[in-house]
DNA sequence: ATAAACTTTCAATAATTATTGAAAGTTTAA
DNA sequence: TTAAACTTTCAATAATTATTGAAAGTTTAT
C-alpha cells in the first residue's frame, strides 16, 4: 500500500465510521482529510480532493466548526478561507464525547426521568414501566457522567484510567 | 403524563435514539416494547402495538435475536412464537457494547493498523499520515479495550468503575 | 398426506437523508 | 462604488435506507 492508497483507505473508512461518532459521511471525510493534511486547506482543495460540491463542502465545514472540531485559518495575503482540524486525538475524543452528550444523551436522560416519574397507579404494568425506565435512567446518567469525567481529564486520560482501573 | 403517554414517549424516544447504539428505529422500538412488557409478546401483538408490518417485525426480531438481545419463548399450548428481551440494563449494555465492538470498532482498528504500517518513504506527508493514523489506532484500541473490560465486569460495573476511578 | 396456522423472504415502494448547483449574499481591493 | 473573488443558501434531485405485503416456506395437528 502506497501513500495515496493509504490516504484513500483512511478517508473512506473514517467516513463510513461517521455513524459511530454521530456525524455524516461527508463531514467525517472532510475531517479525515484535514486530519492528514500538513497544511490548512481551502474549500477549493477539499472539493477537489473529495470530489464533492461546493455547497456540500460549505455546509459540512460549517457543521464541523459548530462541533468545534474544525477552525478557520486566516492566511495573510490570501483571499480564500483555509481550514484546519484539531490534530490531537485525545482532544478530538474529548470534543466529540462532550458534544454527543450535550446533543443526544442529555435530552434522553431528561425523557427517561420524566417517564420514570409518572404517578404509580399500583398496576403491574405501571410498576414495570417505572422500574425499567428508572434503571435505564440511572445507567444512562452514570455512563454519561463517567464518559464526561474520563474525557475531561487532562492529558493521557485513557492510559491513566486504564492504569487505575485494571492494574 | 399517564401510563399510555409515558409508554409511547419512551418507545419513540428509544427508537430515535437507535442510532446512538447503532440499530434502526423499528428494531429499537420493538426492543423498547418488549423491555416494558410484563409478559412475552407474539409477532401479532408487536405489529399491532407499533403499527408495523409483519415482514418488518419478522426481520427486525431476527436482527435483535442476532444481537442476542431478544429471545424466542416457547409457550406450552401455543402455536405462535413469543418474544422477550433481556431485562437487566447492565447485561443489555454489555451485549450492545460487545457487539458494536465486534461489528464496527474491531474492523476499523484493523484498517488503522494497516494504514499506519505503510512504508515510510521519508516525505513529510507520509510521516504525517503514519503519525496521525497511529495515534488514532492507539486511541481506538485502548478505548475499545477499556469499554470491553468495563462492560465485561460482573454485576454493577458502572458503580464499581466510578468508585475506582474517581474516589 | 393435508390443510390450517404461522413465519420468512424479497421485489416493489415509500420515507428519509445527502448532495448538487446555481442564485443570492458577502467581502475585499482598487 | 463597483466588480471580482469568494461563500452561503436552498429548492431540486439523487442516493440510501426502511417498510410493505403478498407469495413462498415451514411447522403442527389431525
């Protein structure tokens, strides 16, 4: 496998993995491209490399900026805008975990709390609903807290955590 | 919010959350319905409650069984098949984490290893590709190992882990 | 062996989601 | 101020993914 093949393979794998971290294919591919690039890229260059339209590039760059993963670079003497992504994988993981928590997990926790708080009318089915959604609420909340805590640690959280947990 | 409202809200929220644990809407809704039910349900009952077709129900039940989340119950004297889901949320989390690791994370780790192992031709861009994909490989592998380890612990892994990590 | 009761399969269709591209909008240089 | 260089928006379209429903398949009771 040469450079070009490796690059293509990485970008397409990362793209199709997008779902795992909750973003779409183009978004993930743009991020992957920037992640490998040794210099900031313009919209033109991104479109060209990934063979996607200007509109698509613009919209997905915007989303990546909303996530806080990509930033605009201003390059003196250049009219175009240039983009870079966070290069540190742990910082990247931190941002993604935090955003998914905020966007998806927190709202679900709220629903689970509401649902598990309905009045107990004494019937078996109501008792079951309360019991099960409460269990799910507690699990989700704890897992969410754990991920956020892990991910908000300083440098090298993964290694540190593993050491603490499994030594 | 009464029982029926709470039930509907839970099922639809859990359904749209499907993406977060990597399954589709109908699949998640069927699981949610079984999760609340105090008794095994037939295909007929599931179709009826969720208003989905026989084919859809059959296919999604099959997938849930492939995941190991739902099991067929044999009820003496009944011709129909009945279904139940794992009711313990921690066991559920264990199964989901394990399956996602096997289906999605492990294959990505393999690609990252391959890509990060290309020959270093000394160019800047190749060095960057190797460095960055290696970092991603290590992070992904460590996170995967951690989740699997956590999730394979006996009873009460979340609580235990939290205690160990953050006391 | 047969037929009723039930489940699975899968081509057709519907619903959803992503992408395009051109018009509208914005910024900058002169 | 204007026009060139660039970006954003969004209605139309394409691609993908989910769902249906009826025919084919299977199992069970007699």
